[in-house]
C-alpha cells in the first residue's frame, strides 16, 4: 500500500508541477570501483503513458550538474524459467529517453568516466529502444516491487552491442545505473548518442 501511495504521489507531483517540483534535485551517488561505474539517481516521476508503458524519470545532482534520463518499460513480458535454478528471466522491451540537457550531461558524465574524449555538443538521442531482461524480477510488477533488469542495446549488431544493468526501487525512490562489463564502454556511449 505504501509503495502504491508513493508512486501515486510522485506521479501527481510530476504531472501537476513538472519533474523539478516532484523532488528537490537530491544529490545522486556516483561510485567507481574496480573499473566499474555505478550511478544512483533519485526518481522524480513515475507514470503510465500510452498502451500501459511505465515511464520512470530519474534526476539528481552529480559532480555539480543536474543529470538524469527516463526509462520506459513496455507492458508485455514473457517468463523464461532457468534450468536447474529456482529463478526466471522476464523478456520484454523498453527504451532510454532523453529529458533534455540533463540527459546530455548524463552521457557526458558517463563518457568522461569511461575515459573517452567528450565533445562539447554531445547529445543523448531522444529515444533509444532496447531489449530488456528482468533478472528474476518481473518488470510488469515495477510499481509494487524493486526490479533488477539488464538493458541490451543493438543486440543484433555485434560491433554496436552494449549492455547495462538498471535497478529500480520506486518505494525507495532510486534508479541505479550499473555498468555490466567494461568491454561495453565505447559501444554504450555510441548507443546513447548515435542513431
């Protein structure tokens, strides 16, 4: 019940006043450990958009800059039980969405921490479709329980393939960006910025 009330409140605040009033732009948490980049962003908006898609927007201050993006999770998920394990994958689709300058800053931040040269006009694409895998968590239940997922960019093109973990806990108000594999660094930045 508390989870539903929190999600409803976030939605009402963001739809009535815009994302900037739904949260006070809390600080995000950035960690780099053993060559991996992790960024935790406060959730500022949760709402349903066309056809039952759930959109989660996260926005926070990182290294003095307001930074964030949105995630769309489409409504259809197919369970795949894992052999010899009491667990399942849940296969579906979603997308990363730019929220403007804050998303451009997010891409710049990621590229910088990946050791890549960053041009001053780098921009996140407006929408980046992805395959999504719920990792023993069903993304269709995201409004009521924490959800761990893997987002797969350009899975059909080896040279551009990239993956990243996204964990969303609406009750805690947190979206976690987790680097999956350092081998995907360059491809992930390309996936977010190049059509």
